[in-house]
């Protein structure tokens, strides 16, 4: 059945409740789309109008009924369709009201999957989703393919679904919460990319097995002509091959591969469909860390499946500056470099951030066994400074407790930081873990701060010429900020204030 025919008139005069507008417009795209289709829309959110002002501005002058600061039972019973935000827990009593009244429950992503006429490339993983999604989109565009990029990255494509053509390509970042709901309509992307798997969101998922099961939705309903692009270096993902109905392609920084992407002699090697292509560009990569090399290879593998021009793929890699809030260079003040890694909301992401600056690792960060050698003394992304890479890391970390283990993160702090300044609900726990690991070692110094403002001031006071001040929290932001973006922007504002002193 034509998806365009399915869309025409389907939502007209339907009574629809959108549950969860979100502080930064998470529900705006679906709301605009529903209004444009002639639906009778009610938006309900537990937050009040002042808190939601940024999102409400985007819906000015639209015929929408708002129910803010509370939910009412009737908005979930006497309706035709309920659209839920991915953050809405499955055990919400309002969802049960909808179920009891035989209301159809759906999500923005599910609606888009049903209507999108183009092949969808989905990117998930515990870390690296946004970088991989953004870079893949650039590779496709540089490689001569008309690509649309959106999803959990913060961009809704529903408003543009009528503009998307069958020979276009859609790249979506997809979270575990979104995949949980996508599984209910038994659909998976044409090409599914999984960067890695590590414990995350265990405050929402029952346990690690439940979290992994949610992630598996990205491959669960693929067809034989689909593709799964998986990280060979991840022991959990290596076990997924037997469950894949699609064609499995691997990427690795540790092993030569017959079908996939790997590293050799400072080059990215694409071995696929009895052809080998070489992309000699690693010395020109502008984003730090081995984890980003893995993200690059995941994107290369997927772009190659879509027949993107190899030269275009190379150009995208060379020109990619990274994304905001992910190892983002902010400023150099008195010889001290400041980096914003607020998007590092998991221990694994923060560990990768620390290692990107560790002098013991930095000199060999492009080595993976014997696969690749890099003679560079300084990483290409390092801005000019007075000995920056020879300095030590002063880390600002801590935040909301997602109930994941922080042991390995604490151990990394002991190994590769000069000083750790902790904030948020997890601060005392991380402090205790670091102290337990220290043993006879006298560093790092550990300080507790009551706010991000205080932590930046403290970091500035202890930093010496050549040091790196790194905000890489290892935790979500919800105990102090609305999201990691607000936290990162505040960090940059505080650094800018230091420049004025």
C-alpha cells in the first residue's frame, strides 16, 4: 500500500492528545504535523507554561488546546489517538487509561516510519549516536545522495515527510526509549548502525538485559535485503550476528575484516562486495579520540552500502568539526584549554573523553594492536596553545544518578586526571569510589562543588599553563539542568566570563 495514500486524510478531524511537549521542542514537530493534517490536537505536559516557553513559542497561533502543569483523565480517554513522548514511562497511569478505553497509542518516530517513502538508516548505541548520525549525513550529501538527518538528534522530519522522495535517504538517531516503542509496530530501519552497548538508563530499564533488548529492536524486524552495521570490537554486539536476519557488516579498530571497515597503516579500509577502497585521511581528522575513529568507521561502512562516492566520504571526514557539547573546544585562557563534553552522560563516554587528552594514551590513540600507527606528536584537533597536550586533565564531573556503575569511570579518573571537581547527586559516590581506588597514589585531588559555576571557578584556580579543563560529567544533567545542552551552554558562558577577568 502506498504510504502517501495512507497519509492523505488519515488524521483529519481525529481527536489527538500529544503527551509531553518537552522543554526544547521534543513534541513540537509531531504537533505541527498533526495540525497541518487537520487533526484536533490537545497538548498536555506536567510542566507549566513558563517552563515550556521555548517550545510554546514554536506553536504560536496554531489551533491547539494546551493542558499544562497537569494531566486530566479525559484527555486520555475520549480521544482517537495518543502520541507519547519517548520519556513517558510504560507504567504511567495515563497510558493505562488510554489502553482501558481502546485508544491507539503511538509515537512521533513510529508515525514517521509508517509514512516515510525513503529508505531509513537508523543509528543507535550507548555512546556516539549523534556524532555518527551527523557524520553519516554529511558523507551521504558529499557523496552525491540527497539525505535527510533527524530523530533523537533533535530534528523532527515529520513536517517534511511530503518533501522526502523515494530515492532520497533518511538518517535517524534513535534512542533506546524510541526503539522500545518502535518494536511495537514491528518495523526496523533498512540499514541499522549500532555504535556500542554499555549500561545506560537503568533508572528506566529494569536491568542491562532489558536495555539490550530495547536496543535489539533496531535489527529485530529487518528483512533479508537489509543491513546491520555493528561494532566488532564490542563483545555484546558480536553476539548479535546470530539474531540478524539481514546482511551483517562489521567495523573494527582491532581486526582486519573481510566484510566491513577496518584500520591499516593510518588508513581506513573498506572491504565490501569483493571490492576494496582505501581512505587515507586519519591524519586530517579533526575530532579527538579512538572512540571517534570508531564512529567514523561506522558511518563509512553505512555510507558505502548506499554507494556514496568514496571521495565524498573522505571530504566529509576531513571537514567534520564535531558536534556541540561533545569534546567541543571552548577557549584557551592563560595557556589552559577548556573543553565542553557535556554530552558525555554515561561513564563510558566520559572515559573516552578523558582518554582523548591523556598523554599516556594520546601518543598512541590511533593505534589498535598492530592495525595502525600514527607518528603525530599532537592530535590534529588540538587548537594552538602553550603546551596544551603536555598538560594534565582537570575534570568536572557528576550529576543525575542513572543507577549505572561508576567504578570504571572512577578508576579512569585516578589513572588519567590531575584533579576532579564533582557536582550533583552522584558527587559523593564518585568521590568515595575515587578514594577507594587511590591506594598510595596522592592524585587526583578531589573537590565537591555545589554548582557548575563553583566548579569552573575552582578548575580555573587549580589549572596551570598547559592543563586541560574538561567538563565530561559521566552522568545526566536532570538534577541541576533541563538537559545536557543547557549544562554545556552554561559551561561555555562561565568560561567566557573567565576571559573577561
